[in-house]
């Protein structure tokens, strides 16, 4: 399993996909605003995408309009690319490292254990923003979910899990959450892993993950939290793969922009409490 980043000076931002890239650009604006003042270059890693040549120009235009001094395309297609000194040098001078959407397994396969990932971790420790949208968001924690199942996922084995990029522990992140009916994905994953907090990101919605492990919801959409830590009972250990899962006492929260949540204490924060908890950091 990838090691976990701790005591980093930077910020993590996870986005649910389909974020506004043309008009208000509320979420992407927050991402760039969190970068260190003297490091406003952006690296867009399009590894997860099957059509990188279509994905990058949109982000290049958006971040340039928002004030980035340079926007670099990092199309790391294989593990040799993830060891290329030129790519690593680009990462080392950027204040924002942004993972595009696509396939989270492609992203973890290419980057896992690579010099490029180590360089991103180092920049995060030094104060850079590491952000991801859709599959890029799903891949940020130590553990990820994958597969196409959504509506009928509340069956044993309906959700597959693997190792993520290791930037934060204790979370399972899902994207396009409301639009694709993915409630049961996080519920099924939580049945076998109740210590994880499920973070369901709607489209054009996201969370800033602060260094003190507080989630701050951003963007016009909803962030849904699925908390199985207080699970009272489940049949998941007694049934066979494919059988329906029963769960008792799953807790859910709906966050909107300006609201927050303390991951370890499982505590909801209204805007005033969030402001007191994170100060002027964001």
C-alpha cells in the first residue's frame, strides 16, 4: 500500500467531475487561489484520460483565464514517462498539480511507486495544491473504489477496491455521485470497511481537505457523506458474492458550499464553525 502523506503544508482538492470550466469557474478558481503566491504554474496530468488531446486544452484555457502563469500538459502514458526527469522537473516548479478524469486504475497503474508520484508528494508537503476531478479525485486517498456498478451495487462484491495514490487516509471518494445514482457503491464499500468515511461528490461540487483533516465543501453542487462507522449490524460476512447486503444505522449528511466536516470526530460544521476551524487558510 502507498504510504500516507502527513503534516503537509499544501491542500488536497477533490472534485466530483463536470466542474464549470468556462463561466464562473468557482471550483477551479479556489484551486488556483490555494496555490502558494510565488508558485502559480499548473501541471495538468491527463494520464487517466483516454483522450488527453481533448482534455488538456480546456483546462489550459480555464487556468490561464484564472491567472495561472503557465499551464503544462503532463501526458504520462506509461511508467517510463512517470520516471522522465523533464516531467519531474515540471512538477517540481508547479504550485498546482491537477489530475484529470478518466480511469482511476490507469492513473494508479502508471503513477504508483513512481518518481513522478514522489515528486508530487514532495510538492504537496512543501505547500502545493494537489487536486483531482472525477477519476482523479477518486484516486487521491489510500484506498479507491472502481468498476462500473452503481444502481445495483448493494450486493456483496458489487464494489471493487484497490490501493490509491495515498494522499489521505480514512476516506473513500466517489464522483458523479448524485447524477449516476452511486449511493449504494459507498454503502456496500462501507459494509466491509466501516472505518472509512464515504465522500460522494456531485458534479460541479468538491471538497478541500485541510491539513487538520477537515473537509470544506465548495462549488454549486452537493457533497454527500456516507458514514458507516456506527454500523449496528450487517449480513455481509454471512452471505455469498452477489447476495443482497443488509445494513443497520448508516448515517448520511449533505454538505453545500461553506459547510464542513471533521473527518476523525465525525462532526458536521456549519459555516461559522467551519470558519473557526480552518481560519483564513482558504
